[in-house]
């Protein structure tokens, strides 16, 4: 009976070893698939960021700079 119990541990250890070695490539493939799946959303976000950047650039180019009026040469009023 001891040998069956030992064989069970051997099988559990073998399965755990194979699972551990297979986990890294499997997670890599799932990670790549996840990034590819999210790339659609990143594309939309990139487009929105581009449009927002253009709007800010247009605002900065065409904004009117307010100039201060220099009243130092004006004649003082008599009150």
C-alpha cells in the first residue's frame, strides 16, 4: 500500500512540475492575446488624445494675448 501512496505523490509532483513549466509560456500567450484585445481601446484612446492635442495646439496658436495699456504718458486728470 505504501508504494501506491508514493506513486500518487510522484504523479502529483510530475503534474506540478509540468504545470509550472507550462505556466510561463501559457501566461505569455495569454498576455499577448490580452494586449492585442486591448489594442482596439488603445487605438480609440490614441485617436482621442491626438484630437485633444490638436485642439489645445489650435487654442494656443489663435488665442488673443491681452496687452496692458501703458498710461504712463497720459495727462493726469484734474479733480
